[in-house]
């Protein structure tokens, strides 16, 4: 056997020994941590109590970022925005913040610590990223959805709905929801042609 092949097998053997040694050390370390976790394991009630006490200690400060996660159930979209006027919240803990919402609130605190608060607000209407193609005074009209879910007239077209079929007129009266201006062009083109 050549000396280069002997060196190769010697190197390969030493590498395997080192790898096995490292893995056995890591496995022993991991098992010891698991035993320590099991010995100090807390019940769900202990964890809940600790979490509640932890959140009661955190308070909103001037530096806390308050973020709203606005969920619009009608279109299944979420839009985030930030509270800029947070003076009314400064000094509140999580429980006090939740109580300030009222009993039948559509708000839920998702994250609460002294650096960041995320409040989910569920709104049962379309988000403001939508347009609605509908009817206004007998003509095809485009409405924009505002932040309260209300339709605001955006533009009335010269296209009379009298020239359309009954099915299309009913669809317009109910309103056709579109996500952007490009979609409006496609839908209106289908009505005119």
C-alpha cells in the first residue's frame, strides 16, 4: 500500500473519531438539559400566572410602539397602522389597556411589553383598498371604499345602465368589488363590449 493511501485512511479514521466524540458530548449535554427541564417543569397554571404577572409589570411608555393590526373580515385583508397620539395609553399595563376597550370591543391585545403593543381590531366591512363598480343615477359609477367601509362616489361614467342586460344591471346594483384600478378597467370593458 502506498503511503499516500495510508495517510488518507488515517485521516479519515481520525475524522470519524472526532465527529463521534463531538456528537456523544452534545447528546450528553442535551440529555442533562432535558432532565433539568423535567425537574423544574411548571404546570400550565404556573406558566399562566407568571405570564399574567409579567404583563402586569410591563407598562406603556413614551417609547412604546403601539401598532394596530386592522383585520377586515369582508375581504380578509389586514392593514397595519400606528398610534401617533399615545398619551392616553401611557402608564397602562395590559389589563388596564384591555379594560379601556370596553366589554363588547372588537379589539384584542396580541403583543404587550414595554417596547411594543400590537392590538388586533376586527372590522366587519371592506378595507379601503377596494373599489366598487355600481350604479349612480342610471349610469355606471365607480365608488371608493373609505376607512369606515362606506362607499364614496369616485367617478360616474357616461355609460347608461339601460343598455345593459338585466343580469348586468342587478350585478351593478349589488356592486362589483374590485381590488385596484386595473381591475376596474377590465370589468367595465366587459360591460361596455
